[in-house]
């Protein structure tokens, strides 16, 4: 993920104007930062990290970003599947700033799609 994408993720659903005001910078500057791939240096980077409450390392990609499955994770998921009281449980993830009703709408859309796929396969 590039610097701009990480910065947009931190801004979340707040407007650029609001966040730029909190940072004490022009909206055009924040927009430029959100559209760049390279990481700014010095005081600008520190100001952003401090404002959003993240370490400077948040903006740097880890040595490997590849997701790998593990036996422990696989076994945990299997145990959940076997012990889950609800067969049609849907797990979703959304940023904390998403309202609960939006999260429920996501889950409902996923359930509808699964039902449609099940009906089509019969």
C-alpha cells in the first residue's frame, strides 16, 4: 500500500477540509499528500503520525506483506466452524468509524448473495 492510501485510510470518512483544518494545512496540501506514492520526510511525516496517533513506522511497509496461512489459524477456523451454534454466521470487518447499521447492511448483502449462490447450485 502506498503512502497516500495509508493516509486516506487514517482520514477515514472525515472530509479533507476537516482534517486539513485540524492539521493546520491547506486542503490542497493534504490532497497532494493523499495522492503521492512516496513518503514525506521530517516534520510533515511526524505531524501526520502525531495527529493520527500512529507510529512513524505505520507509513513504511513491513519486510513482507504476503499473507500466509498457518496450521494454527486453519485449525482455529475449523474449530469455529464445528462448534458454531449458527450455521449461517457471517463474519465481516469494517473500520470502527462505520456505523453499526452499515455493518449490518453489509452482512445482510453477503447473506443474500450466499443464499442466491446456494439456490443456483441446487
